[in-house]
């Protein structure tokens, strides 16, 4: 056991910005990654790339059967990708970032854009191997004539936002976006290869997100509130096209003069026209998540990419779409709870309920809540023992009244909906004993049961503010927090609830106590407050982020975690005196965090994201050597290449461990570059260990087929 724990501690040790991060957050769902994908591009029917949040780059070499995450070298979001040939490509994104590859994505190199870090780039387009353009905010239009070595900034003398650029030929191009003065859509045109750009007349239309020309004269632009524009005279005139859509269009693409597609950002619908935009029909059932980019390699075959790492493919011109990634759910997950190291639950929107029995390696959806309330969002889950648990919610209910309460007595196999005659949305449930429980909700609603949920009795909170979280330090003493900084306390089992002075007005979304005196509450705009006198007084702490903080938990008096919007995890090891941001590699909002003991934690959130953290339980020397070998592709399927930066001729030893610390393979490899078959390994996470006479190094490996 000690050997296994030591191995795990070495495996998962990584370095944060200010001190050794005591573990790493590994994505469990969806795989291979869960960041939004903002742009997709194919260089041939088999080889394509998708880019998105946190510098994500994914590549497929087998027509989308598998996707491999590449190392972009940056952690800001990427908004657009374009390839000029099979090997050479560019991606642009936040903070003026431009990166380039000349070997099919194996390596990406940062280019100098000559922009301020506040000038985000939203789109990139090349007209030849050497000449390309990128557009972004603050009216910025960039051009290169030497394959990205140098970029010239062309200014439009505006602060307008450009979201998309497209060139119909080497000289004629269009950039569309939104005016920062009027918030209407804008279109600029150049006829001299970007030397000059002139605004086009569009009228009072919604902001524009994407532009595409099917030939020199015929072009389309799409954007906010279902805006669809068409020109047949190379942009001299633009006319509004009729469409029943009222949502934001993110992208438009035409395969011919008459046939085109536009994709929504909200409900994942793709709209199609076969008569040059006169009529548009919605293709439903594509996905419930927003589509941000589409790309056709021929008239029938298209890939779509979007929210939560979604990738879809059609081979019949959009009639049917096949997911290229297969998440268990793409609904938001709002709460998670584990009854032991292996068994856990996560609940979320549209009555979603997931369960794992193997520490999160696999998650299965429990559908037994849906027949009762198919549209209701579940906001909180709590188990009193291995079999008995409760889930509450109420948002977006259609077939039932709001205020749903579910109970299971067989570890989630079946759930029964309990009736409390409540019209309130319920946000949080907590049981200080197996039979006594409390629920809080909107308009100051507090419910209590003393018989394991058979009956629920309303309590008088004395306020009308929404209550978002409840926590008890004993059967009688508990706290509830909510909107406008409200903190309530009871010391008599809820007979009386007294308002405490929190000193803040920001909404509080989660509360947790480490003992009878010490507690924490977190909320909007990065708010963290702490009490050391059982709530009599609260002091504001500095978390260092401006995101909404959704959930807080502590594993002991000193060590705690907070999760938030923007994919941020904050950690303290000194009882909240300082908070440090963990490195997690995602940008999705996280709504709940739960730890199983001191060493293993889980967080869930937007679009079904689930991450697991394995904490270093023994302490490891943080002076880790510089990386001396690389593994690619990673994730891999049946074959990996190991490249070592080691010039000694002596053989190296290769070990592969699963995450339980069990050695599953060992062999000798030659220094330099070696290919290793991984066909016998099951899907999942592994650790590769390479040993020389002077050093031992480890890296994570994902097997995914």
C-alpha cells in the first residue's frame, strides 16, 4: 500500500505558480476533453483540427473516428484555425495570440502579432501559403505576407469588434462584426488585399458573427437574433433573409451557390437552405449544445464543433448527425456527492442523475427521475448513507409544480418524488442525521423533515431573499446563505432563524463549516467570507478572482477548495488566509466540489464536465527535473511513440502503470525514438515511467479508442 501511495504521489505532482500543487485535476467526462471548441478545419477528408478554450487543439487523422489533444503551448482560448496545406496551419485567439505549426500539429510555435494583450483575435484566413489575415476587437485587422513571420496591423480607426474574415479571392475580402457604438452589425470590404477597408451599408441589424462567399458575388453573413444577410453584387447591397430562427447564429458555410448551412449557438440547431437563402429549414435533433463552427469537405460530409467539446459529423448533407464524442450527458451538472471512494452521484439540468461505482472512471445515467419530472433541473444531492439519498430542484419544470424532492433507498436504482406542496425552486438539501433534514429555496423557503422525508414542514425564515445553500454543524445548529449577502442561523433545529450580519451584499451561493465555530461562505464576483465565532461576525477574504464562486468544501481545518465560473479552482492550505488557483486546463464553469477524505476530490459543472483530483498524500520533493521524454500521440489508441532527449547510448527501462499503481507492462527501449504497441491496454488513464541510470521521469497517458 505504501508503495502504491508513493507512486501515485509522484504521478500526480505538478507545480503551480506559487507553490507545489498537491495533486492534479484529471478530466473524467467528457473525453478526450470538455472545453468549448470554437473552430474546426479539415485539410482533407481524413485530417482535421478543432481549437477552443484554454488553448485546446484537437486533431483527427482517421476521419473523426478518434481525436487526439495536441499541445498548443498556451492556455488562452483559441477562436479560429486555418491550414494552408497538409502540414502548415495557424490558430488565433485571446490576448492577441497567433500560433503556427509546420508539421501537422506535432509542434505549435507562438508568432509575434504586435498586438496588445487586450486585443483578442477572433478569425484567421489565408489566401496563399504566405499571405494571411486575422481580425479581432478594437478594429484590428492584421496581415502577413511571409507566412506569419511578420504581421502588419491595419487599423480601421474604430473600436468595433470583428468576429470573422473571409476572402473571395486574393484581393477581395470581407470582415464582419459588431459596432461598439450602435451595437448593430458591421461589414467591411477590401479590394486591394487589405491595404484599405471600407464599411458597407447594412442597416440596423444584429451583430454579425460569420461571413462566407460561395463565389465572387454571392455572400452571406449571420449573427445575433437569427440575422441572415445575403449579397449578390459583391457586397454593394445586403438584404435580410427570412428565417424563423431568433437565436444567435455563430457560423455560416455554403457548399454551392444554392446550398448552405448556418448553426445556432444556443440549442444546437443547424439551418439549411437549398435555394440560395430564400428559404431556411431547421435540422432538429442535432445536439442540445451550441454549435460554433462547421466545415464541409464535400457536398455531403461536414463536421460541426461547439460547446463542451462537442464534435458531430454528417455524411448525408445534414440529414443525420453522428456524435464523434460520446458523453454520458451534455447537461449542466449542478451538484455531486460521494458515499465512499468509489461510489458517487452527480445531478443536474433536465432531471439528470449520474452514478459511478469505480471512482469516476465510468459514469452511467440513472433515468428513474425523468418519468416524474423530465424537464426539472436538479440543484443539490445529499446521501445519509450508502443507500439513502435525496435530490432537490425545480427550475424549468413543465409537467409538475416547482419544488421537486426525490428520494432513493437503493443507492439510486429507483427514485421516488416526494410532494411538499411547494411552489418554490429548491436549491440545497442537507441532513445532519439519517432522519432529520433541511431544504432551502427561493423566496426564503426553508423546509424540514424529521421522518426521513415522508413529510416536510415549512419553517419561518423571516426573509424573502432566495436561499442558495444550507449546512448544519449539529442536529440543532445550522446556517443558510443566499442572495444579497443574507446569512441565517438557527440553534434550535429551525424553530427560529436569525439574520446575521455578513457585511456584504453579493449573493452567497455556498456555505461550509469545518467545526462549530469556523465557517466559510462563497458567492458572486469572487466573494469569500469567513467566521471564527459561529457566525457572529464575518470577515471578507481575498480569493483573487472575479468569477462567481459556486461551491466550497474543506477536508480539515486548513485545507479547502472553491470552484467557480471560468473553470477556476481555488485552494487554501492555511484556513483561508491565502487562496491559490489550481491548474486544471479547462474553461468551463464548475458548480459543485466534493472531497472523499483528504486525498480525492471531484468537481462537476457546465455541459456535463467532471474532473477528479488525486492529492499527494505523503509529500513529494517539488524540485522535479525538466522533462526528458515526450509521448505522442496522447491520447492514443494502439501505438505510441516515445521520444527521449537522452544521448547516452545505454538502454532505458519503460514501465506502464494503471492509476491503481499496478505495473501492467515493462520493457527495454533504445534512447532517441521508440514505438510501443498499446493495443492490449484498455481505455483509460495510465502513467508511463522511463528510467535511466541518472533519472526517472513519469508522464500521463490516455488510451482512447
